[in-house]
C-alpha cells in the first residue's frame, strides 16, 4: 500500500513539472501519471508545490554554554524544523577540551537518540587538536560524520590555531571529509572586547562593534589560503559580509573548491537591530553579527548567481529572559546565537522566490539539494526522484501568515523575525514516507533516524553544485 500525492507541481533543483508522486514504504516509488495501485491512499494536493524535504546543515540543539543549554533540545528543535519543512538537520557535535572525538560523538548521540522528529546527522567540531584527534577523524568518517567544524574565533573557548586548521584540512583530504570554518579573527575580536569593557561599553550594541566586517574578511582570506596550501576543499559557514563574499567569488573563479553558506538573518536583518537604548539588542547577539543592508544585498546576489551554496539557520536559541540576560551588564556574557530552524523555508520562499531574487529551483538547491551533495546525503536526500527517501514537503503557496513568538513551535521566548509576513506555508510533510505533518500540524511521535553520511567526493553529483 502506498500514498499518491496527486495534482501538484514537482520542484527539484533543476526541474519544475506537473506530476503525481507515489510513495511506498520509506522511498519514492514513482513519478508520473496514473500511478495509484489497489489499496493506495490518494491525497489531492492540486495547486501545491512538492519540494524535497529541507536540509538544514547548521544547527545547535541541546548545546551547553556554561551552566545552561540552548532553549531548544533535539525534540523541540526538530519538531519546529519539520513543521517548517526541514526533514533533515546536521547538528554540531562539539568536542570539549580534553575529550576524545568518540566521547563527543557518543554524547551527541545520547542527546538526539529517540527524540528527533527529523532525520539527523552530525558534524564534529574539533576544539582540542591532539595526535589521537588526528587519528579519530578517520573513525568519525567511518561512523558517518564526514564533516568537521573548526573555529577561528571564540578565543580560549573554541578557537584553534592556523596550524591546526591546516593539519585538519590536510587530513580531511586524505580521509574524504569536508572542513567547515567559522571565519572571524578571534584574536582581534578578543582584544576589541577587552578594550570595550575597559572603557565601560557594556551594552549589546558593542557586540557588533567588536566583531567588525574586516574580522570576517581577514579570516575568510586566511581560510582560503590555508585550504589552498593544504589542497583541500573548505566550507565557509554563516557568511555575513560582502567583503567575505568577494573573496570567495575570486577564489572560486580561480578554481579553488571553496563552498559557502549564509543564513536568513544575514539576508533579512541588519545592524540597526542593535541600536536600542534598552537590552533588546541582545536578541540579535550572534557571531558573526548582523551587518549593513549592502552586505545582505550582496549575499542575495550570491544566492542568485550560484556563488553561495546553502542557506542554513545556525539555529542556536537562547531565551531572552533568563539566558540572554546573563549579559545584561556585560555584552560579552550574552550567549551567542538566535533561533530560526522553523522559518528558513518560509523566509527564503517569501523574500527570495516571491520577490524574484531567486527562482524556485534555486530555492530547492539552496534549502536542500546542495547540502545533500556537500554532506554525503545525495540522492537519498535532497531531491524528488524514484528511489530517494520519501521526504516531501507539500507547499501551499496561497496562505498568508505572520511570524510571532506566540505562534511558533521553537521552544524559545522570542523570534528575530517577529511580525515578518510569510507567503505560502507547509501543508503536509512526509519523512521517509510517514506523514509527520498534516494540515500544518505535527502528527507523529519522534521517528527521526541517525544518518550515517558518505564521504566528501567533491563531485557534487552533477547539477547545481560546482565541481572544481
Ligand atoms: O552566534 C552563533 N552563531 N552561535 C552559534 C555558534 C556558532 O558560531 O556557530
Ligand atoms: Zn560559527
Ligand atoms: Zn553555528
């Protein structure tokens, strides 16, 4: 017995066409006309789009920061994700200093197992480079963790030295992994923060002033040079500046395999959010910080021209009350990060597709296909094709809704997008053939599975990802 989704338009990263889609078991059994067999359920979805389930390759769920953790754990975060059309997340397992990568991975498995409403994989964030870590990277790849993140910022906490980045890049090439880099010059940021606090500048508005665009530009430039010297591909996470973007474009046109991600906050919000006399700028304290509207305009052009590969959320939610206000008298103590996992597709569809900044096929590439290709999930995930996992979003383009904290599923007491109008919404969601969202409502218990990902090949599988 299968399910036939009837009367919609199928949208992939390369095609848009009218067809019915038949799901059987966990996969897509057929695409075409007259597909229904005896016993099948037929769902009339005329007027809707069918998108491949969204993939958010950058989330932080149940992340401890000092003596508390992010507001969203794997249950609340993935419930919000599927309601917003994201059926796969890749979260950051993070190594504590002194810990083995194996222990860090076991820790993150324990946080996620049995709690997820979406399928999930892990990147591994390396914070403490040692000889055993060098060996353990290969073990990670065997366990399906085929990407790593290193931080060029957060001095004395997460930041690693250039030599470590270089060696990790070399190692990634040997073992078929992809290194993601957080690009900000952490030494300069630390000095600026110290100077600001010494001068009595403690309000949230000093957060962006101590993390200038040049700190990202310098780190992106260094990241590209390190990748070039190691002859390894690199993935720049949460890019926020036009200056960083120009460097990436220049490197790519020289044939250097530099991939890049941006996030809705850098496309839709700007630094004016920090200009408040009260503490509410803390809601936007994230790293890198929000930038100028000109930066956002350049990032949109990057999406349009295919020079940026993915739109992720960097979902890292902290309540305004009780968590963000730990930094009420010292902006450097405000936990960094903002929520977004629920609204990624809605925001990119409304402010990207509906405004003509990107096309529908680009929307699918940016929210799903390219991440699947970069992170070893394609064609199981990231497309609508016979044999792929039946992860399908039935998207109704007609409704108009407004984002509010009161109406969101994310378990956090604010949203940076309060009052943003959305065009279109998720009607139904299928995760490996199971209907997890019906009429916009979550209907399943947690049935997300761990995804052991394939190694990085650099081939991208063909269509929209450049093969260098
Ligand atoms: O402010 C942010 N982005 N917090 C999450 C950690 C990171 O740097 O990705
Ligand atoms: Zn980061
Ligand atoms: Zn992050």
